[in-house]
């Protein structure tokens, strides 16, 4: 809350926006689950012709995912494509987590495949989120397949992955 107050004060004093200060404010929005304020800040960035980066999108997608606004998170992924901002492992982790929280196993699988196609080294959190989305969608075979993929990539399975595999 304090970080957002500082940001508002900075804006009121006429300081120009930059991507770094916006990313700090977006992180504060994430901590406060202030998704509406976050979307407004993204619009301000667009209006000021600032170029959101991977941190901007990771934080924004994560905020939306935490609020179960997976459709809006998907829209930001589309915007990244239009703006030619290449997703990294953090972005993929955020969108797969948003899909998990929204119980959207098809999208989770899509983005897991996209991360692999992009040659990114996915971590166990990404695989666990994708498996969890599949488990929530009653896609137990896919959830187990993701666990197998994670093992094949020499990832150490975590409690979430084990619990997902057992409950699937």
C-alpha cells in the first residue's frame, strides 16, 4: 500500500513514468491483489508509449491469475505476441499458474508445450501447475504424463506434483 502511495505521489509531482517504476507499482498491486489498479496502470503505460517488458507481463499475469481472472491473463499473453515481447520461463510460469487457478487444463497444456517449443528450461513449479490444472479438469492421464515428463527432464518432483499425481 505504501509503495502505491509513493507511486501516486511521484505521478502527481510530474515525474515521468518509466518501465522500472511501473513494474515496482505493479508488484505492489500484486501484493495487494489490486487487479483493477494494475489494469489501469497498464493502460497508463500504453498511453505514455512505454514498452512493457517480461517483468511487467509476469507480474500482471500473476496478479490476474491470483484473482482467478484467467481470461484477462490470456489477453495479456496475446498482447505480448502483438508487441513482440518474447515470454520467458517466469511468464510461462505465471500463465500456467493462472490457468491452473482458473481450472483451464487445455490452456495450461498449451503453454507448457509452448514453453518447451521455445526451448525454455521449465522448472518443477511450471510442471506442477500444469499437472494441477489437468487434475482439476479430471484429466488424470495428462497429469500423470506431466509427472513423467518432469522426471524425464531430471526435475525433482515436489509435494504438489506428488499430491496431484496421487489424487489424479
